[in-house]
């Protein structure tokens, strides 16, 4: 769809090659017609005093009109071929789209399912995606476990240090009070 307002084209459909060709042919035709119209205007400025000059001027004017008609006829003929080319291009595009959505045979569906599952397809398949996700989860869990074990080891060391300190303090308090377990009691035997 083209709309021309004072030589400005508002809408151009450059989607198809045939449309571009048509626009080029229209511009060529418009240029030829403008040239011959300008020649006709220049012919008006010529002075003719005799009948021979006037008849020659009329012949030239008819020649210009014939050139304008020939340019229009050439465009119309090429426009018929353009319509055929445009229809062919649209038909090819429709056929490509129809081929994408055509129903598949059971064998083709099975092949697609296998490709999708194994990841042979250019996009990673479901199986490959699942394996990638599983590897990521395993890596995250390993990191979390290592961190938790490190924290538990630190807590255990703190608890052991606290227990050792408490047992040392208990032993020191028992020693100072003299309340020692039996194996640590002093033996005084006199013979």
C-alpha cells in the first residue's frame, strides 16, 4: 500500500522483493512522464509563426503524448508480471509456514521426542537439561555440606574446649578443697 502526497511516500511495504521492484518501476514511470510533460510545457514556449511550424509543433506534441502513453503501457505490462511475481512469493511464504505446522507422522513425532530427550537437537534436550540441573544441585549440596561440617567442627572444638576448661576448673577446685577422688587421695602409712 502506497499513498503519495505531493511526492512524499507515506507507506512502503518492503517485505517482498516484488513490492520493491514495483515501487522502482513506478518511480521510473513517474520520472519518464514528468520528463515528457516538461517537454510539452517547453513546447508551449516555442514561437511558431507559420502553418508549417504549427504542424511540426503538433507532431512533436503528439510524439510526446505517444511517449507518455508508451511509458504508462510499459508500466501496466510490467505490473501484470509484478502481480504474478508477488503472488508466487506470497505462495512460497505460505507454503513454508504451512510446512512448519503440517501434521507429522508417528515416526517423525518419535524422532522429535528422541532428539528432545537426548539433547541431539540444537537446543539441549530434556535429559541434558535434567542432568545439568542435577549436577548444579549436587555441587550446591556439596558446598553446603562442607560449610555445615566446618561450622559443626568449630562448634565441637568450642564445646571440647569449654568441657576441658570446666573439668580443669573442677579438678582445681576439688584439689583446693581436698575433695579428690579416691585414686588421687594421699596415702599415709606408717610402719
